[in-house]
C-alpha cells in the first residue's frame, strides 16, 4: 500500500513590519473570536496583519485593522474584511497590557496568526517604536554580519 502524500497547508500569517518598526518587549498568545468563513480564509492564506494593532477597551482586548478576505465560496454569512475582532486573553495578562499601554509610548502589535490544532491563535506583543537611527543601526549590523559570514565561508574553501 502506497504511503499517503500529506500536503502542507498554509497555517501562519506573519507581520513583516513588526521587527523592523518596533522593539519587541513582551509576547502574549491570544485566542481570537472568528466566524466560520474567516477561519476558511485564514486556512487559504488570505489574511494580512501588517497594519493591525490591539487596544484594551472596557476590560477587553480588541484587534483592529486585521484584514481577512471574504471567503470566495461564502454566501450571505460572509464576514466584513476589516471588522474589529475580540482577543481572548487571561485577566492577569489583560491587566498587565492595560497598565503598559496606559503608561504610554508602547504599542500592542500582532506578530503572527497561526493554527494551534483547530484553533486560530494570535501572537501579540507589547512593543516600543523604533526611531529612524535605530533602524539604520540594525541595517548596518546586518550588513556587517553578512560580510563576516562571507569571509568565513571563503576561508573554509
């Protein structure tokens, strides 16, 4: 009997801008309240969280600006692409995040959206915004590391 060929599904959506624009301080894993057609769109890789951010309002966490495309085969039960979605966090995490955001100069940013078994999870982080010179320093460090790696590679030969 032939082995069953398992297809790799697209199960993760990343925020590419987060590492470039922010210094990531503390990470939290949050559940997210979705509708059925939203889950199908995420499984198809039709989501984008690079402009998204989180807020704490009335003791609950909310995700704004996350774009999940409408499901192609949806009907009248299809969802709005940019609707506000509730994040599911523990009370102690909510309190910690609320205090950090109230203190100022911090942002609550999603880093990635992924499947954990059958559930969709969002990795959120408390971040501090980078200044322009911080970004330049990061680029310089990356370029230096690349040169060192190339020099080491040429010595091995």
